[in-house]
C-alpha cells in the first residue's frame, strides 16, 4: 500500500478544513503532490508554517517518528517543481502563471530551509563553512576563558596559611572581631554586603593543622546567629580581644 503524506478532504465534503487538499467529488490520491502544490499556490506566505504543520501532524499520527521523512517528501516535491518551472519557455502564453507558481515555490523552499534540522538542503561547502565558524567561535570563547583564568591565577597563593591545630575557634573569633571593628570616625574598618567573602576566603586560604577547612564548616561560623547551624564560640575557646588604640598613649 502506498504511503500517503497529505490529508485529503472527504468525499462530498463541501466545508473542508482550509488546508485539506483534493476535490469534493473524486481525487486521485496518487497525485497528492500535485494537490499539495495547488493548495500551496493559493496560500499567503504567512500561512506556510501552519499549512506544513497541519499535514505533518496528519502524517505523524500514523508515523510518530516520521518527522524527517515528511520533511524530505515535501522538500523533494517542491524542488522538482522548481526545476520544472525554471525550465519553462518564458515566451509562452502561460509563462505568467508559471512565474507566479515559481515565486510561490521558491518562497516555500525558503521556509523549508529555515526548518531543515537535518541539513538536507545544506551543501558540503556550507556545512564546512558553518563548522569553521563554530570552531572560530569556540576558540574565541576558549581564549577569553584562558585570559580570565590567567588573571585569577595571579591571586592564587603557592601555599595555605596554617591555623595552629586545635585553635580553629580562637581564629574564627578573631575574624568575627575584625568584622565588627569600628574606626574613631564611627565607620567600620571593613565592610561586606554578605558573609560569603569571609568564609570563602578562609576555606580557600587556610588549613586547620594539616586538614582543609570545609566550606560549609567555615560558613557556619559566619551565618546568622538565629540559624540552627550557627557555631557559638565558648569563652574558654577565645584567646584574644581586639581593643582600639588609645590616642593619648600614641607617640
């Protein structure tokens, strides 16, 4: 049985869907390509997508994986007609009709090219050109990423600062104190919008004895005191009090 791609109107159906093809009395379904083209000639450019999708949906009901096959069928039919009309004698009386049909076919072919996800209509030269363009784009991105990496590596230390083993709480307490220091003019010595610069700096640049400091553990020292994960530092674990300098004792 011959595979049918396009939806015909029903026999004696005088109110068909506007995209159905064929005649109301009898249609030779073996000539479905011709009926498809005849309907296409009557459509405005803006309806090409809807017309194509209507018939593809009909075909996919019986061939769920036939999206590419449907595209190739329509594409082949349109290209054959473009070749046919392009070879017509321009001095014949029917040339005006042929020319109008050719314009429609070429416009529809442009639409097909825009949805050609299988590169059916893409020449080897064009595919190579597209590949070279993509490679150039990726190389540009790679160079940009490498430049950014090189810049970041300038700030990478060759070693980490070691916190004396067993004194992580004392160190964190000092960091907390630094965050709260206020200058004589009433402004804070250091400010940040959030906590992350502190705990990320510590996790990245410090170790506790020989052990790395987990990012989540460092974060818990700087989270909100209302958080269930906040780590309180007992007085017995504190080792320093940072106090402001008395200006009168300075020389």
